[in-house]
C-alpha cells in the first residue's frame, strides 16, 4: 500500500510541476507578445524548454528509457491527416468532481505534445439537479428514461460541466475547445420505451480533428442529434466506444474514481486482462457478475472492432501519467491478445512466416552479422522449442539439449507485440516450462531494465550482458558457464570466462500477470519489452528548425511532416512572397511566414537561434544563405555550427557535403555530418534501381532509366492573389496543358544523369571505371509520384529470379523500401513515404534486365528523405516522425 500511495503521489506531483512550468510559459507568452518580432522565437524557445522539462519530470515515475519509448510511440501515433490517433479519454461524472486533478493530468499530456480526445459524462451532477427540481429519475434496463424536462436539464448540466473543464484547462495555459454538438448522429434507441435516448449511427470526426490541428484539446459531451436536429441523450460509455471505433486510437482510457477493475472475492485490483486468452474463463467466474460482466462484454465488443494495437485502460485521473508512460502501469489494462503456442519444429509454425520474422526482426541479421540461413541452420543442431502467439507478434526460441540448462537464443517482437505486452506473456509461458534459463542482450538494448527485472543474476562485459533465473549459487553459475563455453552454446563475448568480476545479483521486479493473479504494486515493475537492439543511442532532446523557401510543394510537405515529429519544432519559415501570412499545414504551433535576409540568417546562426536549417530553394539560389551560416558559425559562442540540409542540386557534387541517401551511402557518415545534400527525386529512384546490380553493369553500354513524374515535380510559380490578397501557389506545368498525355523533356544531359552516375560509382570495387547513366524524364497529368523503368545491359547472364534475389538481399531490412513481384503502379507510390520496386524481368537472351521502381517525388523523393537525414544528423531515430507505410 505504501508503494501504491507513493506512486499516486508522484504522478500528482509530476503533473503539478508540469503545470508550474506551463504557468511560467504562459507568463512568458504574455511578455513576448509585447516585444514585436522577437515573440515568435521567444515563444518557441520557451515551449521547447517546457516540453523538455516536463519530459524529465516523468523520470520520477519510470525509467528514462521506458518513458522516452512510450512518449516516442504516442507522439508518432498521429499524423496531420489523422491527428486523433493517440487516445480517447472518457471522464466519468464522479471524476468531474475532482476537476483540478483531472485538469492537471490532461494539461500534462498537452505539455508533452499529446492531444487526447476527451469525452465526459455528468450522471451524478444530473441526478443532483433533477432531484432538486422535483423530477424523479427513472431507469429501465439500466438506461435513464429521458423526457423533455430531463433532456432540458441534461443539456444545461452537460454544457456547464463542459465549460467548467475547459475553463480549468485554460486556466493552466492549456488550450481547449468545447464541442457540445455536431459529432454524434443518432436514431431513437426505443422512443416508446426510453423516450429521448439515442443510438449512435454516425460519428463525424471533423470537428475533433479541426480542434487538434488548431492546437486545442477537444472536450466533448455525449449528446447526439437525429438527422432532423432533435437532441438525444446517449450513455457516455457507449459514446466513447463509438468514438473509438471511428478514430481507432492507440489507447481508450476510462477514468473513474476507483482507479481500475477489482477481483470480486479478494478485492484486489486486476492488473491486466488478455481477452483472447481469458475472456471465456473469466465470464464463468462466480464473482464476475452484474456491472463487471457488462463492462467486460462492452470492452470485448469494442476491442473486436479495433486494431490489435489498441487497448483499454481503466484508471484514476491522478494515476494517468503512470498508466501511459511506464511499463508497469497503475490501473487495469484490457487488451485482446492472442492464444499462445509452442512448437518443436519450424514447419509447425510455418516455415515462410518464421523466416520472415527472422529476416525482419533479428538484429544480427539486420546488421549483417548473421543471415536467415545461418540462424535456421544453427537451430537444427540442437533440440528447441518456439514460443509465440498466433500472428507472431512475439516469438522466442529456447534451445534445450537433454540434461542441459536451456538458453533463450532469440526473443523477437513486432511493434504490436511490444505495445500489447505479448512478450511478457510469451516469457511467462517459458518460465512455466523451464525452472532455469539463460539468455543474452546487448548493453544498448532499448529496454535493458526489462532483462534485469526478470533475472536473478547477470554479468556484463564489453557491452554484452548474460542473464539468468533459477540459479542462486555462484558456483553453479560458473559451472554452467564453463559448460556453455566448452560446447559452444553461447558466443564467448557474453560469457564471464577469464579474469572478471563475480556475477552480480539483479533486483527482481514485478511484471503484469494474468487478471486472476493480482500483483503487488512495485515501482520498478514492467509491462513491456523492446526487442530490437539499436546500434546507435537515440536522442529525445527537442531541436529547432528553420525552413528557407516554404512556398513550394516540397516545403509544404516538409512542414506537414514536421507536425508529427516528436522532437523537431519548426520555429521559422521564410518565403518572400508569403511574408506576413500564417503557415498552413503545421499544427504544433502558429507560425507566420517571414522574409529572412542573408543578414538575418547570419545573425540567427551567430546567436544559436536554431539547431538546423533546411534550404528548399531553386537550384543556384542557396549559396548566399549557406555562406551566411558559415560566417555566423565562426563567431558563435558555442563554436559549433548548425546542421544544413539542402534540397537543391547545388551541393550534390561537393566533397565537403555528405550525400544523404541513407539506404545506400552510409548512415554513420550522415550522423557525423552537418552539411547534407538531399538527393533529387528522380536521382533517388534511379540509384535505388541500379545499386543492387552495380557488379553486373556493362560499362560498354550503361543503364538507361525512363522516368515519368507527376506535374508537381516541375515545380511551382506564384499565381494570382486570392480574395484576401494572399499570393497563391500554382503548378508550373498544369495537367490541362498536358491534354491527358505526358511530355518528355531534357532528353540528354539531365543533371540527374551526372548525379546518379557519380554516386553509384562509389559502390564499385573499381571506381576508376565510372558508371554512365542515361536518363529520360517525362511529366504526366497526375499530381505526385514517379515511376522509373530501368533497362540495364548485363555483363553476364542471370535469371529474373537472380535479379529479384539481389534486391531482396540489398533492401530486405529497409523500412522504407517495399519489394513486390508485380510492376508498381501509381497507387503503390503516391502519398507513400517509401520506395517500391518490382516487375523483375530478364530478356530471353539473359543479357538485359528490366526493373520498375517508384516513389512520391514530394516525400521519399524530397521531404521524407530530408527528415531521415535530419533525424540521423540530429541524433534521433531515423524514422521519427515518418509514418511507416
């Protein structure tokens, strides 16, 4: 109880400290508004400090890694096109009586950049007023019969409670928008029986998304309207469920005063309920009845309509942070889960499915240290068991030669397996079968604490750790380790052989168990596990970015992408034509276009006002700004220059700049560079097409690429002003001008020929014999998307199967590259963030191959690739802020 009380107190303290910081920010806002042009930079700076400080406060309720992981996952769950994917929070009427605690918790989420959709009831408040006015509440089947008088009171109470919550949030500096109508459409549930009670038939999410895009938390009531405009009362729990079905958020949170669901006999809080595994047995339990049975049935029906990555949490308002940002949680977690399996052969799992899991998730395979074939070959040398769930969201391999101590050689999970804690279920199944177990992990594992919490002991040396449970005696550990070494069962680097310190005891922690086994509250407890060891530690420190040249399509696409980035804040956008007008498409904050001069840029770099610059300017225009940044950096007090990513062709041939195509030319070099040239859109697709085949290039007759791009690739020009006098942006080439066809242009000596040939040559064993690429572009009447067809004469004969295998080998582990058998079409690439390749063919004589690839010229061909490069050079995960198609 003491531990539980302390956790609750900590969560409350964190929220209050966060709002104290927010109060400072609000004061700062009021000050900078009086300071003219300085205000935008000052507000942004304070906002970054605000978010960073609050994130650090979270470390008091969980480990830094688990907090940052949850924050990163939640921050990336939403996208500007779908901004309401984080959470739906249903607030019970009784919780509204704790308005200050509730507002603190919601304001906390707002301060770390998360926008939950909040829907509240008002049952207790409504009952109190109805009774005071002499109306006796009437219920049938647990549903409030709502006559005209009751509905009139209900409308007033809902509005009062809604504005009360909005006011409490605004008082804390958190923007909130009351939404009391326009979301729910309903028919009468049973007009004769329940009167003015609704059954929701439609949810309009547009008011909700508009609120979030405007930077305000949407606060909803559960009133609905018929198509004819009659207002109907709807149960708030049902309204929250229908809202969740429409939005498909990661979390559906039900806030109540109890803080969870409880065992009907022992009275202990239920920690986690895995519906697929436990639902049928739970419903047969004698203590599961009445309200508990109804809630379980409703939760199952809700989650059956949602992706398996969604889960329900029942929690109190003061423990909301701990529930969301720690692995152990604090309330009751309800998830679908899957039934677990264990098999003693790959065939029982499905050979192709199992190979794909190894290929996609094994860190050693992804890093090139091992291969799928070698993993499968090693597996056949000893008896083993494969543990997992039906969709293979979590897979573990345990080797157990007869009479020897078992070793868990692999533990691989998908993102869904991590989010839904399938890994813990699999590990618990292993513990049921094996009293002793050894396993390994690298020190830079994304959640190293998970291993320590499940181990009785550990040994770490040279960045690698050996863990075990079930063995308490040091002498026995030493004997087992010597046996592992003698038989080669574990890599020697993991073993404490030779001079070393004695094994150290780890402190065991709590884990979430099945719902019928309520757990003790232990602050170091854990629900989840992150499987893939990352080769580089990633940062979560907020950074500031300035975008020079924001009028064009690429600048607009990048601003939209940055809205979903958890750590990069866009603080300045410069456009000569749009100066003074607000930036559209960026939802984190309100930004007004400026017209930064070369002198402004030099001063900003000198003063350290931004951490990175993106140049989205036409070819030949960038150099004066780059020179200004270089001059400013020389006199900068920190002595360190900001990052520059140039989207033009100006620096793609400069030796002092890193060419930023991460899939081909080295991520480590990009991480170390502060001057990055972003490849061209056509050039990206061309190089990705040719790279797997460079050793087969016939230098006497080089490759030819025929590319067709949507008209956005031709760029923009300033159009006529709109009704408000704002200049418009129009395409340089209109679809009408193409008359339904496409237009070839720059038939020879296109700059992308030289760009692709120069960089592909660096992949050759002998770069003194350069690759010459022929490239013919055309513009087409669709908006965005490039389809590139490669025709490459081969230096030796190969088959189409060989060609496809080369692409699999080259790109199999890349998250933004998709390989398919068929020829990619426009639907495979338009509005997608990756590159797709397929249609592998070889001429009947075996001496020429044809392959088709494609990408969206504004995304992987420009903005998405720019964000990859920014992430790498600023120390973030490469894919932060990038929706993985």
